[in-house]
């Protein structure tokens, strides 16, 4: 038997989000339903077992707090997987965005451990890493973001 791992490049998980007025309201327990999944939710390809998520902002030293939600195929509920805080550093994407170099997990509620690969505020890319456990939708909502800051989230699966 031969085992192989699919190598996938980075894709946009959440297009540029601007904190123009205020942060988004996290989904409270009663609203965590498939009917409330936002249009920016991404379908997780069936061949992805694990994901890596990173963020980038339009300037250095920007901060945000976010919530990651996942939805399974067989129910109408959405689960709150992890909340965390991010700070952008100096390393840039090819598009000129400043990659988050600090990532702190505030809370997690998942089937396996969600790990933070923290860049240590040393201008190295900070990322989240976890097993998607067969879930098929994933999305991010920003619970705290400075007005006019712009963040983009990226995902890669394997």
C-alpha cells in the first residue's frame, strides 16, 4: 500500500475584511446553524485531512481577534472551533500584505488539538494547524478589529 499526501498551495479563506464600522458579532449559541453560515464560508475539499491558516494585514503591527467556525455534513449546526488573537509583522506576501507573526489561541473546542505555530513576534509567519475531522465548511468572523484595518485569511490543506 502506498500513502501520499496532497500538497496544496495557499488559498484565500476570508477575503479582505475591513473594520470600517465595528467588528463582527460572533455567532451566539442560538445562531450557530447552517442557515447562518456567511457567504464567505469555504467548502473544505474532501481530500484535505488537515489545514493550516495564516493571516495578513495591509500594514505592520495591526491587531485583530477572530473566531473560526466549522460545519459538518450531517447536521444543521455550526461549531465554534477556536478563538484567537493576531498581530501583523514585517514579512510580506507576494501581494504586499504583512503576515501575522504573533498568534495566540484564546480558547478552543475541537475534536483534536488546534496548534498555534507562533512566529514569536520575530517577523516569521504565525499559523494555526489542525485536523478538520471530516467537516466540510469553514469560516472566520472577526470579533475585534481596529477601525480601517484590513485583514485577509489564507488556508492550505493536506
